[in-house]
């Protein structure tokens, strides 16, 4: 006989006490409310955990990036302060080049030391050491009575910046979930740009003071971000991957529970990290073995080093630091002569640079690293060529000034939307765990060497072949970077740090040179 229950008629089915079909229908009647409440509670808990985790990782990324404000501020403020230092201390053009460029040269020592230091004392405390060294350098520069003392301060500041610049992207990459790693690892570049903008604003704000005082105040303001870093160290955790290297697995699990949205994935992630670190196989991580591996790399690691070191060098040899450090000189060549107007024009450059880095943050985990690199390098090539042509053929005048400002702003915009942040993202995520800190340090060394070379040779090169001719060289180097990206840079969007290593194994040509969108989608779903 038919039985109707909850509006549904089932033919030939009796609803006996022991009938297996009773449970299906009666469950809807009696347990629906309980299940709905349970599901709603579970869903609410997951949403709350997701929000809490994202806020926590976001805060850690912000605090870890504070050291990069110091680098950006120094780059921005020195472009204007050097005008008044030259007037106050009567330094020569060669001394001016050395003063500007020594920061980058010394920061490479900090980067090299930072790799070993972060493996010894941890990523977190290396950031603290960076802030202390920079503070000492900034204080010496502020009180410097002569060029020689000013140089001592620049050397200390450079070493501190070198520590901070190499460790921040590594730390953020190691605590971030895969789906947001690109955006979060770009934070250091955002803070560099913010620092540059603050440096430009400081130049403009204090330029009206006497020449003996204004540049000292400009440099002294750079100490302030370091104060916040001391507070940050009390909040942020140590990198879980570094903790695993130290066999502190339980502490690593605690950090992963705070930084992963899905609790179920924590053990899986921990197992991947332990496997990558060699826990249970070799057991110990020896410094000498790391350097031996880097100096005599296996084919896969050699490909990683080419990619990481190469992209860092191309970021700088395309002339971004020359554009930022010497933007007043560039605008002078275009026809702006008043110091106040020069510094106002540099503020426009800083605003553009900062605005477009925010665009990169929004896009890097959606469109991927490689498309942004293509847009960036091609756009920079066009803008650098345009700037060279403007300064060489149009000359001074309102049209030349307008085109020069447009070309410089366009160059920094394309830099900020691609190679600026993506460079640091790539070098922090492509290397195996046990060599990541020191391999990233090598990349940072390449970056700082190229930055120092450009900063210390720009004025001399501009005198020899003109400012416009110098930018034609930068344009040609930028064109080469397009080919480098095509040949050597793989797409890493959506992959875990451990999965990225596989891109550089056999079959790299297929996996690395093409943007594997289907593979990325599969991996995102899997994770």
C-alpha cells in the first residue's frame, strides 16, 4: 500500500519500525532542524576562522615589511637631500655619486650576511637586527659634521637595509597560504614605494629650512619606522619552515594553525615542509653543505638560480634607481630649474609609483606573475625609449618637460605593476627550503650590486653620452628583460612552495616557459 509522508507518496513501501527506508524520510521530519543548526554553526565557525586567519597573516605581512619603508625612504629622501648636502658640505660630483651609490653596495653585504643570520637566529629576529643597524646609521648621518662621517652612516644604513630587504619576502612567503602568497609577498615592494613617496614629501616639506638643517631633518625622519618594528617583533611568529629546520615541529604546527584557513590541511602542509627540509632523512642542516650546494648546484637548482638572480639583476639594470635617485637631474635636463618645482615633480613620480604597486597587489594572484612581467617589461622599454628621445631630440621647453614627466611616471608605473614586486615574489618562492634564505640572499646581492653600479655611474655616464643617451641604454636592457622572462621565468601562481620546486625539474622547458593555466586551476582545487 502507498504511504504519504511530508507530501511525498511512495508506492509499495510500508514504514515499519525496522524498515531501512524509514530513516530517510523521518530524518527529514525529525532531524532537519538539528542538521540545519549544526551546518549553520559549522559554516559560521569556518567563516570566522577564515577572517581571523586572513587578518593575522595580513598583519604579519605588514609588520614584516616595515624595514622596506626604510629603504624606500632613503632612496626618495636622498634624491632631494643631496642638493642641500652638496650646498652645505661642498661635496664634488664624484663624492655625490659615491654617497648615493654606497648604500646599495653596502646593502649587498647585509644581504649576504642576512642569509646566514636568518638561518642561524631565525627570520623574525633578523628583521629586528636590520632595524637596529639602520637606526644607528640614520643617527650618524643626521649628526654628521663632514662627508667622511656621513659616509660611515650611509655604510651602516646600507648594511641594515640589506638585512631587511632580503628577509622580508622570504618570511612572508613562508607564512602565507598559497592562494594569497603573491599578493602578500608583494607587500615589501609596496612599502618601498610608500617609503619613496614619504621621502619625496619630506624633501618638499623641509626644503624651505636652512641648508645646514633641512637635510639633517630629512634623514632623521627615517628613524621613525624602526620604532614600530620593535613593536612588531612582539606580535609576529617565527616562520614555520625555519622552525621545522630547527626540529621545532610542534611550534611549527602551532604557527601553521594560525596561518592556514583549513585546519585539516595543517598536517598535510607540515608533512610537505618536513619532506622538503629532509627531516627524518638527513636530520641536520649544515651551513657548509648549503654553500657547497649553491656553488655546485644540481641542474634544477641551477635553473632556479638563473631565474632568481637574473630577474633581480634585470629589475635594477633597467635604471629604476637612476630614475628615482636622479629624477631632479632628469627634470633639470628637460628644462625645470627651480628646486621647489623639481621636488614637486618628484612627488608626482612617487604618487604614481605607489598607486600602481597597489594595482599589482590586486592582480598578481588573479592573472599570475608572468603576464604582469610581460606588461611591465614591454611598457618600461617603450617609456625609457620615449624619455631618451625626449631629452635627446625635443630639448627644453614646456613640451619637453611634459613628455619627460609623462615618460618618467610611465616608467615607474610599469615597473611597479610588474617587475618591481614580482621580482621579490619569485625569488622568495622558487628555491628549496633548505637553501631558500641564502639563495634569496644571492638574488638580493645581484639586485644591490646592479643598483649600486647604476647609482654610482649615472652622472658620469650622463656627462659622457648625455642623459638621453643613458636612457636609450636602459631601454635596450629592458628589451632584453622581455626575452629573459619568456625563456627562464615559470608561472608559479596557485602552487605551494613545495610544488614550485617541481617546475624546475626535468621537463622545465615545457612547464617553465608556458603559463600553465589548467595546471594552476587543478592545483588550486587540490589545495
